C-alpha cells in the first residue's frame, strides 16, 4: 500500500488525499502488494499478486523484458560505423547532422518514457510494451528507406520513441515481480541486455556496413524485433498488480469490497493528464530525483561520446578499417559485463549486510554503497583512455581505460536504478522516466560537441576535462545521497 503522512492513500502526485483529480492506479491499490492476495494462493501462476508467481514465470517475464530492452540501445549504437557511408548517400552536411543521426534516437528517450511509463501504470505494462515495439519496428525499417537528411532524422526520432518503452517500463516490471531481497539480482540479469547492446551494436553495424550496405543496419534489426514481438505476445504476462486485481474483481464480483456509495469511475482524460504530468512533478519537486537525474545525465552523456567517437579514433589514429575498429567496442562490452556481474550481487549483499550491522530494516540508501567506488573509478578510466589515445600508445591500453570506464558506468547505473525503484516503489516507472529525461537529453547533446572538443583539446585534455567534472561533482553525489538521503525522503510530501 502506498501511503503518506496523515492519509491512508496517496494520489501519487501531491500527497494530498483531497486532490480533486482521481488517479485510477491508486484507487486499485487497496492492500499491501507484498502479501498474498485473496484471489489465489501463493505461488499460483494466476495470482493477482506477481510476487506470488512461480519463479519460472517471473524470470520468463524478466527475460522477455531484457530482450526487448536489448533491441533499443543496439539500434541506437549500430549506426555509428555506418555514419560515414550514410553521410555521403544522404548528404548529411554539416558534420553535426551526421552526429545527430545517431544521437536523435536518444533524444526520443527523453520524451517517450514521460508518456509511456505513466501510461503503463494505467493500462498495464504489457499493452504499452507490445504497441510501442511495433511502432519501433515500423519506423526503424523506414530509416532504411530514407533518401535525405530530413527523413532519416524524423524516422530515427520516431523509432527511438517506440524503442524507449522497454527502457522506461522494464525496471518497473522487476519491481512488480520481486521483493527487496531479489531486486538487485533481478535488475542485474535484466540489465545484461542493456549493457551488451551498446558494445555489440557497433560491431554488428561495422560488419553489416562493410559487407552489405548501411540500409541493412536498420532492416536486420526490424526483422529480429518482429520475431521477438510475436514471441512476446504469447510469453510476456501482465505484471502490474493493481490492474490484475481490478480484472479479478470484474471477473469475481464476490471480491469487490462492500461500499455504501461506490466511488465513481474517473474520466480517462483525468487519469491520463495526472499520469503523464507525474514525472514532471517528480523532476521538479523531488531533490532525490534531481540529483540522480543530473548524475546519470553526466555519465550517460559521456558514454554516448564514447559510442560515437571510439570507432573513428582507431580509423583516424591507428589506420584500422571500419570493421576492425568496431571490434574495440568489445572492451566496452567487457567492462559493462564485469560491472554487471559485480553490481548484481553486491547491491543485494551490501543491503543485507548493513541491515544486520545496524540492526535496522532495509533502507534504500543501502543500495548506494557500491556506487561510491564506481563513481571514483569513472574518471580514472577516462584519464587512461584519453592520454593513451593522445600519445598513440598500444591499443590495449586505450581499451583498458574504456573497460574501466564502462565497468564504472554499469555499476553506477545499476545502483542508482535500484535505489530509484526502492524509493518510489509503485510509481517507479514514472520516477525512472523523470530521471531518464535529463539523462537522454545529455545522451543527445554531448555527442554534438564531442568532435569539436577533441579537435580543440585533443583526446588527452578533452577526456581530462570530463574526468575532472566526474571527480569533483559526480563522485560526491552518491556520498551525499547515502548520508542525507533518508532525511530528504522524510521531508518529502510525495513519499
């Protein structure tokens, strides 16, 4: 049950129980979602409480969500090796249009979740994911038929909008399915798709571009995604507990709570307007969401600078072919994978360890302990990468720096994502959408100045500037949240 101080039920926006705008989601939350429901017994595959589902059904849902989420970021980064060919065919001049072709996909991530994530709290996770995936398939395929800069930019943005749904909703699916003790491990498993995609995308894109044409970078993804979407139609269950409870009550009238005066059904327009503005309210009023958003925006922006420039570094400075240079993204993938393996268990372990040490119940801030050393490692990786590239040292040293950076990025993202889900629970999809708004704006904007930055300062000082910002601003952020996060939450009228 979601409650606020002084009320029995939260509207999820203002914290007031007298808000005139009804929220359908909250009207359905009438019991503790961690307890067995009255409809089915624990471990029943048909239980209206997803926490009670068999493990096989839970992990099947997480696997499908992970595959869906894999498709979107791989589509974002696959075009990196193809950009020179696309620039010639589509006349992408000046150079900023070439960079926008990659990053405009991420710009859609800023706006898609703000609409799609709240809608998943009204209509359920399944409908939003499936409809958005087909939207992505259509416009991603359309990119392969583009004949000019305007078409490719519009189609890429619309494809990114549809592709943003798995990223916005999948974290909330995990919150629907698992208790606090399993959230970290489940998030790490799901995140395999997220972390491997940016590294594998340029490799696949490089092979396709060199052996076919850039058009197949888009066609191949749409074909594979179509197969996944068809499979998900049958394998992905609805996981949003309040919606399942509502369906059960419609089927079994005996489950409906007696009421002398039944509450009127809220208008759809009221439900949608409230749900869609919730992420903006979170971002505008919640200090925790603001700090997380700024930190993740900085890290995400740097990651997309690396994604857009890493292949060209080895083409221009190490005289490698497009296909060969794309294989250096394996260092990025290795770092992501190591970070994923470390973060999954450590996030849960440190939380349980601190509970025992201080003899307290779980606190969301316990999730942040592993984020602190990760935030310190990020600038170290950037320093190694930047100066090794500047002096043309062996490519393995450059890859080592990128691997350290990628490991740090993954642990930081994992820790902050689980922390966000723990803090905002029922409205975690909206919270993740709010955090993702600034993050995606950075992912779009940072690559637009990266080429000029490296021309002006070189790889050494260019990456050092980013590293110093991470050292003096990014590193203290998780420390401050760990120390003061509980006090900030206590003063919030939203939680």
